[in-house]
């Protein structure tokens, strides 16, 4: 299969991270829509409505800071049956962060998101970070990136990126972000329609949860306290 580095990486690159999930092992004609960087009120509710209209369950890799700001949208994602994953708290890139700062940021996000899925922002990790996180999360990368965030390409090119490289088991990445909004609004519904016309079904990414070594009882108590506080503030 041909490749386009911004959209679809060749195997000689992805093999350096063999424990990461680049494509779902699927014998059926199923693709997996994923959305990065939300939730935000300007874009995520529109995505949820489109998915609801098309009876699609997807996977949202949430930034912890956005979950903290907009908990009601994050709860809506879960209530509507979608899967969620950790995308760090401050959208930190692993290559530009020391390990301790990076891990703490992920744990901070984990307190709010509570998922065993992790996607590193921009897909970049140091080898040590990759090894450490692989023992605690399913690291989910991608098979196809739409490049909807790229202001130097057209909305038609965003759509074509998806249609050119989608295949059975593809993990397809869009972004529920302000930067990607214009391209997303145009390309996503057309991608869904075109993929359906080609006989594809849509799935969400889920793996059995495993015990997470650094998800301590103290963190669990903090999370319960924050949830209780949020509920109390609604009743007040």
C-alpha cells in the first residue's frame, strides 16, 4: 500500500512501536473514527449530533484540561455510548517534555478521564516513555490522519486523505478543535457517507481494562471527591 507521511505511515516506521495500536485487527469491513483534542463547546456537540444521526459510535481522545472546563460535554460523550481515551492534561508532546512532567500530566488527565486508552499528542514519544506507558495503557495511534487541522490544504484534500487510505480496521483521526472546525464540518459528513457507500461499518475502540499500577487509591479518592463536588454544585 502506498503511503503519505502526513496521512498514512509505512510499516517500517510503525514497527518501531510494536505494542501501539495502529490499526484494529478486524476481518470485517469496519473503520474506527477517532477525535482528538476536545471536548470543546464550539465543535464537539456538533460531532456528537452527526454521529447520533448516523448511528455511529466513535472514540474521543480528550485533553484533561478541556474535560475539566466542560465536564457536561465529556459526560455526554460517555452517555451516548462512545469510548474515551487520555490525550494528556495540557496536550504535552512527549519529545519536548521530561519524563516525570509528562507522566504527571497523564495522571492528572487520568483522574478525570479514567480510560485505559492513551494517544500521545502529535504521536511523538521517547522510547522510554513508550515502554513505560505501554505497561499501563493501550497506546492508540492511527492508520489514517485526515489532516483536518492543516490550514494549508483544502477541505476536499482532507476528504480525499481519508478515502484514499481507509481500509478494513483503519483507525481514522479527525479533530474536534477550533483549528480543524472548518475542514471538519465539510469533510466528516462526506467521509461518513462515502465510506458507508463503500460498505464500511463504524466501530469504537475498546480493550478490556487492566490494573493500572500508578492509579493509586489516593487518586481514586480525589476523583470521587471531585465528582461529588460537581454534583453538589449542580444541586446548589
